[in-house]
């Protein structure tokens, strides 16, 4: 079973046991991560179910593993003929989360109203 979740303006495809890298959260390592922003759920035997925009009653739970930093990105600005040079470095912080459980209530598909 897998789910598509939304967090921090991005979408991630997760399955039970996956380890994903999210934007830095205020949670400490060992704390639980839980989101109800589940956009879609699917699996081996079941068909893919989409929410409008989220699936009511669906949750994804996990555990915060660690915090870290990405590789350094160098930002270099200059203006020609003016001896203007600036060099900055940036390291984006992230949080590693292990997905423990994907749960969803039974979702019944609504039938569309007949067109007149």
C-alpha cells in the first residue's frame, strides 16, 4: 500500500517502511510525525483512490529519525566592470522521517448525478 502526501507545499509518494527527506521540522529525533494531508491511496490489490483534495479519515504516521543539512550551494553575484563580487554559501536543513503506518477508512466513491 502506498500514499501520496502533501507537506510543505510538496508531494511525496510514500509506502510503509520508506525513509523520506522532508523540510526541517521542529520535532526532535524519536518524536512521531503524523499528517492527514493524504491526496491519494493505492495498493497492490486495491485501486487508486483520489481525494478532493484530501481523503477524509486517512493518515500517515512515522517517526523522526534525524536532522541534517544538504550539500552546500554556492551563490556568486557579480557586476561587470564594477568590481562588485559577493559569494555566499547555503546549506538547506532537512528532517529524515521513517513511515511506520498508512491508515485509511473505507472510502466509498460517490456516483455522479445524471446529466439533464
